[in-house]
């Protein structure tokens, strides 16, 4: 129907009656929304409406041109060339017009036409320096002459600011726009303050310095009674933080944390912890700020935050004494803050002798007298506190065991405390109590070596694991972070599961593995035990592994079962042909860059030495399409290291088939235990639209069962499209057979 009526509507746009022209313009807006292909038919008639004297026709004509520009590039280019000067003149006449009672609202002349004109100028000025220059003067005039004490005036000012922020760069205009938003923040109207905060979040990426001038006003908004304003202001403060102002802003936020509402503490605590971790100038300041947060809102602190604090403490030997004394004083008054208690008992167990001897005193510290019994009192109080959960009590038992060696005079008392939990209904506590009681009573000679200080936890490894919120058994790699202030990549929705703990697979696991940090903190033994299982046990383990990998049964023409892929008992049989007849091999891509040591996906956590990769003249393998969806295509190219048939070098190429740019692009993969996987960083984290560019990433796979088992891989891809997180997953089972 729209196509049939379009010629008549186009004719009516030029009808002599202005009311008919106005109705025709409104009809045209609906037609082009339903059938964008018809937009080019209305370009000339719509442009003619911008010269109308009749108010209603002009208003609808401006809206029609705005919608035409959104659906048709041809209309956009035409209006840029033909109409900008006319629009600027109309807006200038409107801004300087005398009082007109029929279009006046609260003393503001025709705000509706003002706003429609500004929206059209915003669309026309985007990405066009010449068009932007033509409208700079009138935008400055509107911004300075419009009254801001009326709601209609504020609406015009807001639209003017939005236009200034969207067109091509003009430093002076942007400062003026940010200053207008600063005035909005002082308004009593919550709606005006909220939209100002929203616009400032966009402005900070364009002119951070101009926004920084209003830092004090933004901080006051964090303390606002309105929850929406508080949350938005907190997000803006986070974006404002840099190395120069981190101490000032953190102090303000920590001070407010003490008096903030309980429902706001979680968001505020998360932002403070993130700021402190990202911008801390020295470790002592980091420790001080984290202890303040733990003391005020420890129950809102997530596990990975206090794990990170312990990692930093272990890497600052000159601050061990200062830290344990600070924690001792803090826990006296905040025993209900569970994460503070956990960090305190861990540090007392590790560095209790420094607490008692006052070793490593800093100039800023006051002398503190603590006896061995006082240190044990803290742990005893924590383990018996009604709010302590299983993790806290387990850590307390480990701490007591360590103190029994460090404080021999308290050994009997500590043993009595531990003995109370031998009859605990909680199996974990009962088992620990029994084992620790046995160590204290029967194994005194080896006790000191069993409870030696924890080795220093590697900060870089821990940070790498946290970066993708993935467990240690998952390799993750991403490109350079986007260049936006304090941009936060959202964590992956769910970590890949650990595929290790089922059966031995002929590949020894390093006994010096980095292990899970939480296991280390709780004192859980992570040393792997070498065992020889039966074939049936191995088959059962492989069944579970197949389920985890979602490996389906082979095609109908294969007589072997899916277990042939993974079961070591099939070593003497022919490999399963999963690909059928292979195409003619094409030359493999040559990789000359060294492979950097990465975390192994499914085996030991320790780093492996980097292996230089030379050009190869060995066998060539066909490229494969490893994964393809409606929006993404992944191609794998293969090559081999000379003299190392077990090692396969893979160059992954990612192509974006959609019309939208993908940002924060992250590729992750998981393999069975008989494979070892290393990922190099990706070439970028932004994937261009319409296959106009690609991201490449190099993988290195070591197959310990080469010739017996084929490669199998699960993959997960995360990216953002229009600020929305997208997750795609898949399985690759069509690897060439001889890899």
C-alpha cells in the first residue's frame, strides 16, 4: 500500500494548501519508515519544505528531513550540500525573533522548532568538518543566549550540547557545552542532573580536561539522595580517575563509604577496589586503602579482590610487618567483616612472628605491643564467631597450625582449639582438625617444614587469570585494550570447566604448578598424585571428558566409536577418519614470530619456556573453516615445526560478516588433557565490519598422542556490538587427520 500511495503523497507535498502539505509530510515519514527504498523519491520535495514560512509545514518538514537522513545516505549528502545554510539562517532568525505568543512557552520562543532544527543539524554535522564549521556560530549563539531557568530553555540547551558533542571537533564549543552540563548538575531537578551526568559520560572521551573541572560537583552527586543519580555519578567518577587524581578521588569515595546506604555500598565498594587496583602509585597506599575498604564494607568485597590483595602483600616483603600489624588493629573493631577476617588470619598465620617482634617497623607506625597469646586470640575469636563461614574457619585452622610452629609456647593451647573441631558436623572442618591434631601431636619433627611460609605468588600470572575471569585451566588472549578512559570489559558470563581431573593421560603434570590461588590460601594440597588406573577407569574418565567437550558421535560411515578420539586403549588401531577425503593441500602459512609462554589450558599451570618457531618446509595441510555463523567466520591455517611432528602451529583468522564493528573481541579455547595449547595475543581487539579487515591470532598445539588421537578443540568468542555483549561457542572436530 505504501508503494502504491507514494506518488500521490509526493504530489501532495507540493499542494497549495499548507495544511495538506503538513499532513503529506507526516504521511511521508511513515512511508519511509515502512519502505526505506522509497526515500530517494522524496528528497527534493522534503528539502523544499525547509524554506516554508508556515510554522506547521516547517516543523514537519524538518522532522521529515531528519528521518530521510537516517535511512538514506543519498538524502544525507544532498541536504549537506543544499540545506545547511538555510537551516542555519532559520535557526538564527528563530533565536533572535521577537515575542510570538502563539509559539511561546514560559518566555522561550518556539522550543519545539528549536529542538527539531538542532537534531537535524546534529545529523548533518556528524563526520563532516565543513558542515560543522558552518553551524559553529549559531550553536554558540544558542548556547549562550538561551535562558536556563526554565524547563523549555533547558531542553533547548541539552539538545544544543548533544549537537556540539556529535559534530566535528571544536575545542571552544565543547568547553562551553561541558560548562552548560556543569550548570545542570547544580539544578534542583533530578531529571536535569541525571541527563547531564549521562551526557558528561559521553563528553569525557572527547574532552576529559573540561569534564575534570567539574569533578567536585560530580562527587557531590555521588552523595545524592536519588539512587539513579548516585549510581550514574559513581560511574562518571570512575571514568575521571587517572594517575594524577587517584589519591584525592579515592579518599573522597572511601570517606563516603563510611556513611553510605547499605544498598549502595556494593557498587561503591566495587568501584573503589577497581580504582585502587588499577591506579595505585605504591603498594603501601594500595594496602592502606584496601584495609579501609575491608574494614568498612568487607562483606561486599568479592573474592578475587581480597585474593589480589594477598598476592600484592606476598610480593612486598618490606611491608609484611606493617601489614600484619595494621590488620591486627583493624580486626579488633571489625570482626564482623568476613573478608577482613580472612586476610587478617592468613597474614597472622604467615607473618605472626613479625607481629609479636615488631620487626620491619616503618617511620609512620606507632609501637604496638602484641604477645603470642594475643595473636592466637584473634584467630580463636574469628573461628568461633557466629558469622564465620566454612572458608573462614578453614583458613583459621590452617593459621592455627602455622602458629603452633611459630609460637611453641602456645602449641598446647592451639592444639586444644583444633581438638574442639574433631567432632564437627562439617566434614571439611572435621578432617582438617583430625589431620592438624595428628601433625601437632605425632609429627613435631616435620611440622616446621610442613608449615613454612607460602612461596611468593606471581602477580603477572594472577592478573592474567583475572583479566578474563577465567580459571587457571583456560587460556585466554585478547588484543590491546580500547583507548577509552577506564573502560571495563565485562567478565565472561561463565568460566569454562576444568577438564583435567578425571584420569592420567600419559602426560605428567608438573608438581610445581602454580595451582589455584584459593587452594593455596586455604592450605589445600595441590600436588598431583601419579596413579595408574585400569583401562576401564580411563574409559570412564574419557566418557566424562567427551561429555564436557560435547564431542558427538562420528559420521555414519565410521565404524569406530567416539571414544577412539580420546581412549589410549585404541593406540594400535587405525585413527578415526573424521574428515573423509581431504582436498588438495595448500601451502601452510609460515610463522616466524616466537611463541610467547602462555598458561596451558588443561594441564600444568606453570609457564613453559618459549620456543622459537622457524619457517617450515615440511608437509602442508589444507586450511579449514573452523567456525562459521551468520555474523562470524574463523579460518585455521596449519604448519609444522621442523623435527617436531607433535607440534602444530595454527594461524587463526577472524572475519566479521555483519555490518557492525565488533569491539572488545576475545577468543578463548579449551582442549583435552593430552593436548597442550598456547595462545599468542591477538593482532587487535576490534574486528572491522563487512569483512573489510580481519584479526589474526597464532596458536601452538602440542599433541602428546600424535598419530593416535586427533585434535579436538572447543572455542568461545566474546565481543561487543553496539555496547551489547555477545557470546558465541562452538566445537572444532574437522582438523586434518595427521596433525
